[in-house]
C-alpha cells in the first residue's frame, strides 16, 4: 500500500514538473531570448494560458503526500522551511508577472512584469533543482551534534548554506556544490523543455534560433549530468545498487539519456513537437531514476545516529491508506480526464488564442 | 510575547485571512453566474449571457488570487505546524487531499473551459461548465469545512500509543454533526458577500450613468439574492451553529456572548459592551434580560454557563478578541438584513433605481460583508483555542519543533510585504474590469 501511494505521488510530481516545467522554461527563454514585442507576448501566452492548471498538480501532489506520508510531510516541510517559503514567494511573483503584464499598454509596465516573470521562472527552476539535490544528498536528521540528537530522529532544520559549501559534511546547508549543480541542471533541463514548448505551440520569430540554443544548452546538460553523477557517487557509493538488483529499473536512466541524446538531433526534427517529447523524457527519466536509485529511502540521513527516512517508516499508520484507495482511484481517473479534455481544447498554436481573463 | 508560537499563529492568521478574501467571493459568485447563464438559456436575451461572462471575469481574477494565496496555506501545515501534521495527517490529510484532487481540479479545469470554450461547445455545454465550476467551488468549501469541523469537534478516530491520530471511521468524518451547519452557514455568508458585490456593481453603474441597463439587472439580482442569503445566514444556519457551540464548546460560547458570571435563571443577551478582563465584567453594557436563554434553548429561564464555571485551561486564550469577532459578525449581519429588506421594499415599490441614498449605501457597504465573513471565521477559530483539535491537542503542541520564531518572523514579514503588493494589484485589476463593464470587448 505504501508502494502504491508512493508511485502515485511520484507520477503526480513528475507530471507537475513536465507541465509546469515548460512554463518555467518558457519564462527562462522569455528572459534571455525574447526581444521583439510580438515574441514576448506569444511566449508569455504559452505560459499564461496554462500555468494555473499546471500548478493544480502541485497542490494535489502536496495533498497526497500529506495524506499518505504525514510524518515525512511534517519533517521535510519544516526542515526545508526557508527554501520552501522562497519558492512560494517566487510562485506568487511569477503569477503576478503573468497575470498583470497585459493589463495596461504602457511599455514600462510590460517590461517590469516581463522581468518579474522571467526572473522568478529562472529562480524557481533553480530552487526546485536545489531541492531535489537536497533530497538526494540527505540531511543531518535529528540535528545531531556530538553524537546526540537535538530533536526527534526525523526532524531537522537546514540553514541556507554553510561556510564551506561542501556536500560531504554531516550537516550541510541547502546550497552546496552538489545541490547547486543539480539546480543548474534543472535550469538547463527546463529551459530546453520550455524552448521546445515554444517551438511546439507558437509561430514566434525566434523558433529557428531556439533550436541552436537548445543544442548548446543540451551539451551543457549532458556534461553537467555526468559531473553530477560523479558527485553523487562520492556522496553515496551504493547509488547504483537498486539498478543491479532490479535491472528493469534501468528503464528510467535509459529514458533520461534517450531524452538528452535525442535532443541533439533537434535541427533534423520534422514535426514541431518531437523536441518536446524528448525533453519530456528527460524530465520523466531524471525524476524517476533519482527516486529509483534512492528507493525505498526518501530522505537519506547524513549521520550515523538516526536512520534514513523511507516510505515504510514514514507512511501513515492505521487503515488510512486503504480507506483513501477508493476515492484516490476515482480522483486519478478524473484528473486524467480533465487533463485530456483540456489538452484537446488547447491543441494547436497559441498565437491566435484568446488570452487573458 | 508570552509564547513561542506567537509568530506562527500570526502568520497563519494573516495568510488565511488574506486568502479567504477570494474564495468567499468565488463560491457565491459561481452560483450567480450559473443563474445568469440559466436566465440566458431560457430567455435567449444576450445581456444575461454578457452578465454571466462578465462576472466570470471577476471570478477568474479572484480564483487566480485564491490559488496563489492558497498554496501557502497547504504548505504551512507542514512548514509551521509540523507536529500537528505528523500527528493528525492521517485524518485531515484525507480531506485536504480530496479537496485538491476533486474540487480544485474540477474548478480550475472547467473555469478554463467556460472562459475559452463558449463557441466550441455551444450554449448548453457552456452552461454545464459553469455549473461544474459552481459544484467544484462548493465541494472545495465542503472539504475544507470537513477538515475544520474535525478540528472543532473531532470524530471517527482513535489515538495510538505513540500519540498519532488515525481514522477508523471514514463516514463519521463526513457525518460530523458540526459539519453540515457550519458548511451551510459558511456558504450563505459567501452568498451574502457575492450578492452584495453584484448589487454594488449595479448601484455603481446606475449612479455613474453608464451601462445603466446592466446596472439595474445586477442591482435587482443582487438585492434579491442578498435578502435571501442575509436572512438564511442568521436563521436557521447561524442558529444551528450557535447551538453546536453551546453543546460542544460551552466555554467558547460563554466567551463569545460575554457572560462572565452565570446568572441564576435565564441569561441576558449582550448587544454592546467592552470586556474588562481585570474586573471580569463588561463595561458600558447594554443587554436584554433572558433573551439568550430563549434563543439557545427556547426557554426564557434556562441557565447558561458563564466563564466562571470553567477553569483557565478550558477557556479560550483571547476572550476579548473572540467576543468582538462574534459581536461584529452578528451586528453587521443585522445591518445587512435591514439594508436588503429596505432595498427589496423599494424594488417592489419600483423606487430602488432612483433612490440615491440607498444606491450609495449598497455600493459602499461591500467591505463590511468581507469583514463579517472574516469575523465569523475568527469567532470559530478563536473559540477553538487553546486547542488545535478541540479537547485533545493543544495549539502549542502542534508547532514545528525545529523552526525558530526568528525564521517565522522573517517569513511573516515577507508575506506581509508581498500581500500588500498583491492586494494593491488585485484592486487595480478588479477596479479596471468593473470600470470597463460587461459590454467591454477588451481583455
């Protein structure tokens, strides 16, 4: 039952990153590459039409995590207090940028909210990557000092950084060399994803240029992934064990590399959506291989005193998970139906769609 | 401040107060939108359709604000109230997850369809999407109220040896005697806000002399819905809630009503007065003898327990705050009934559209409906103190063990700054939309 809900939550999270990922990415592209007003409008539109429906997946993932793994929810949310609050603020800023840009015709008004939208998208992509990096690296569970836990074994609190930015110490901060690399990888991944989304959904004048940009970013992504794998090996020598034990899990890293390598052929793609499919595979593969590598751990401990948090020691007690099964399955089916209906309704390029509510 | 949880409580109170400005409008407004769309389907008069679409624009702005201020609410259960989440997540996690999965998803998907899909779907399906938005938003309210009701009056659970609360009866969670009265009361209060907003927009259009035709339509509809909901919010729904409070939280009831000392026979009802916590009495009191006993028990002489009957641990922590919230809610509710009754009388006598004094009153009273709604929620939440789960889990025991109050103050200041900006932009955008009016083709 724990495993079932873990998979459901992982799928919902992955869908959130794939969906909201493209509008984060569109924001990043908007910030650096959109110069003409027409392009700015249409790129803002590719995010503005969809962001709120995409963030619903975030809310659902949070709700399900709360329901199925309340102790984990409590531990992680309070432990990562500062970065989560910053993520919330960035999400609010981004929404403001998108919703208010088109309200007045003054150039400076538009410029202001364009920058707010772009910068908050960039920082969000970075912060989500850093967050994932933190979960992979692990934290000082129980805030152990001199062999003694200051809190219950599953509670902790992370400062934003430590003086040496090293991931290898027992009490790292939110930002260290490893998590920053993951953050950069996240920015590159989502920027590529967003650029592909723009190519897929618009007729903007920069589409051809974006293909070269994607190619270059993809080189950095490829190299960055290899560097991070090397880092990861230093952090945790067993990180590949799950894949040796259960070789079918290898499908996840394969997805990731198919996505990255396929992306190199961006200029040869005949259809506008091919690139988007490959970047979707990259995100899907990246998240699933990370979770598969850690499994069943969902937050490693960086000290020898307190054990790792796993889906088994974090799951809700009693019959709650079985009780939730009935409505959970109905809910998942409904969510899938809504998503498909919405996709159908918004198919095609967004250039001519009615924007702004 | 006396306690370590001060900033956590203020942050939650501040962010939920700001958040609830938006859903309280959208829940009621969705019903009015369905009403206008239905009128259009029956009459085929285009202005009803324009009215529905115009109100949906206002709905959408509020919905967006509700989404971006709602995510911090979900987060704060984990970030600031970690111990509470850990202990009771097995129960309130169910209702909150269902809220996201069913109602929030329904609302956001069909809102988009309503806005973008009119031509594609045809009028009947367009009506249906509006109806689904309404169902989604009310279901959302229902599930949030189910969560809150469990905290006010916990049922269907057991406590394990390790202190965790687990659900052992799913249907009891939704059959909670606290739930239905508070849901209906809350929805009627939401109807008050939205009817008053619609009436106020109408009064504004009539007074400024532009789009007067729409103004009359909005005013008429707003007044009729406002009259009905302002009455229903007091009786029977408010009455049911009060009876629940007497039954399940008698200490909170005594504090709400400002009864410091138990009276020999029937209890008086306090209309005005300021709690004096030093001398344990009300200053400048105006009260009517025996009425409270009659309202509560339909018996003029039945005794009601005063605060002197309860120990300090059982009493709410902020007695004056609770007393004022309750009296502000009731006082404003009474004013709303009076104003709408008078307006409905003028409507019947066909004098409403020309009476400037009443038009100005209706236009200006809108902020008070928001205050009344929030005061109602303050009454419920302050009355629950000092508990998170009434009678079982103290608020002080639910806070995150590792988040220091310095960090919470930092994020509280951040939220205050950000929400002031957000509030200003919201007013700008809503003001612009209302100013453009239903005939505007601009986006």
